[in-house]
């Protein structure tokens, strides 16, 4: 049975850039959401890495197409749950709290929180790749990560979750915390 590390997250959070950093394989990326429309898979060593399409807003797409993408993502995780060694939920750490506040202010569950719970309900080992940390002032990073973890149901301080939370900047190639988590998981697989 093949094992997979699957990258999932909202559109334009840096999944494809992170995929390239992890695998050395380029997938189309762009400044506008919705470039990745289907799962892209490549093998590195004994592990398949999968770059999933982003969910949420996609440039020049209808609501129906956005729902198709969401359905594709849900079905992929349900159908491949046994092969998924690690589900890496990529977030934009710099905007996560603002987006969550906006959704909750409308009485809705933020997509990122809903996805985190969905992955947990499937029994997957999930890791949060808190991307774009370079956009948060150094003195504010621990506090921001504490608040993000709290929203996802993990009690602060975030540092107790270093096996599940990886502060990274994919664009700058600063992904060592995530590489370490993946290496440990692959070693015991």
C-alpha cells in the first residue's frame, strides 16, 4: 500500500509553493486563487506527495465549480484515508485570525476549523503548516500561534504541539519544522 503526505488548505495559502519546497517538483502557481484544480501527485522516496486544489474563493469560477472542488477534496480524503500517512493543512498564519473572526462574526464555522475537524473525524494524523510566518512580527509570532491553536482546539502554548504545528515560510524556503515532522512520521511508517 502506498503512503501519502497530502497538502490541503484554502486557495492561495502557499500549498503549491510548499509542495515544490518538499518535492522539488513544480506545479502551476499564481497570484490568483484556483490555479490547482485537481490533485497533483509525485513520489519522493517511498512516499507520494499530493498537492490538493484550494477550497474557498477561486478566481473566475462559479459557486457550482467551487462546490465541485470541495466535493472532490472530501471524496479524495474519504477514499484515500488508509493511504494518507499525514494530512498537512496549510494556513496563511498572517490572516487566519482575521478570517476566522469574520466567519464567526457571521455565525459561521470558519472553513479552516471545519477542515481541521473533518480530518480529525477521519482519524487522520493532521499537521498544521502555519505558512507566511515571515509576515508576522517576530515578537508576535508565539502569541499568534497560541491563538491559532486555541481556535483549532489545542490548548496554548503552541510549543507543546510541535509534533502537530509547524511555523513555516514556504516562499522563503523556511520549512524545517515541517520537514522534521514529516521525517519522524515517515520513520515510524
